[in-house]
């Protein structure tokens, strides 16, 4: 698996954000970008800080990437904020992450409203602390009519759990006669996932040099373009995002077809 150094990315790493923005093809913008925000701990360790300092710095990257996506016309941004496996981390770190999440919701509600961004979540959010759940419900409710962009945050999320839960719901509806088993197809299945109503990701970005998808959107990323960069999440800002989008725009998305079939399909 090839991992990008930004300096190698189309030889554009030295260009400014404004110069990169001029190169973006607005007609080929990914509708949905998904991001695995990795590297907070390493960022802190490299500087002799506690891991929690990396998480706090990573929040600055979240803010920058969200506003950048809104400005350039991305319709959905899904960020992997807390996985189902993250509950296994030390209690102090988990508690601090929950505190940071609640702080983010309090501070950024105005930003979401000012930018017409709808806030959504996926995952088993009922496992989060009650104070966090209250803020999630408040922000979801207050932004539900915003329609310029969706910020979708994966919390206590696992792709396998999502699929298993979908299967249980489908089995329930089939048993009650709501669904006819012979009529179940991939579209039907997608409607039982946490992400129902959202398009599948066009581009998935993972920072820090790791080349795994870590149980993230397993069904939804069947044909997603994957972009891996060595940049640690706290260092990943709008300049890096544009480099990822430019890389995406230089790829040919085939969806299992060959070149001639793509032309006929379009």
C-alpha cells in the first residue's frame, strides 16, 4: 500500500493553499469525505507531551477541516472520532476525550449554525456519558434544518457492529412481514445502516502513515478511493486536505468496470 508524503503528491506540496485551491476541479469534488484521524498520541510523544495534548491539538485540525470542507463545497464529512475499541484505552484518557467532545459541542454549535452545517452522529452513542449525550441531542436538534453540509461524527462506532445491527433489524422486519426476503438487495441493506440517507464516501483519508481502515464504514467503502498520508492528524490542515482531493481528482473511478464501460455509463 502506497503512503503519501505531501511533498511527493503531484509535486504540489510546496504550493500555497490559495494556489492549490485554483487547481481544484469544482466539477469533480468528492461529495462525501471520510477521515480516520490518527496520530494524536505520536504527535504528542514526538514533542515530549502527554497524549492528551495531541488530542487537544487534533481538535484544531477538526475545526479547520470542517470549515474548509464547507468552503469548497464538500457535502458530507464523516470523521472517526471514537471507535468501539477506544473504550479499552486508559480510563483517564477516555474521560478526557469525552470532556473534549462535550467542550467541542458547546463551542462549535455557533460555528455550525453560522455555516449552515448539519450535525449528525453514527455509532452506539447511548454508551457515552449522559452529559455528552445531552449535548449531542441539543446540537443535532438545533442544526437539523441546516442544509449546506453534513458533519457526521462516528462515536463508539464499529463497522462490524453496524452491519450486525442492520442484519438484526432486517431479520426482524422479514419475520414480521415488513420485508420480503427475496426483495432484499444492497440498497435495502444500506437503508438499515447508521448512514442511511447519506451517500457512500468518495474519498477516505487516513493520517499518520497507517494503512488500515480499522473497522470504519466497512460496507460503505466498497468503492471508496483510499488516501493514506504520513502526516499526523494534529498537523493535517486545509492545505493537506486539498492535496488529498487533488490526488483523488487524478484517479479514474471504475466501480468494477473497464474504461469503455465507464464512458458508456456516463
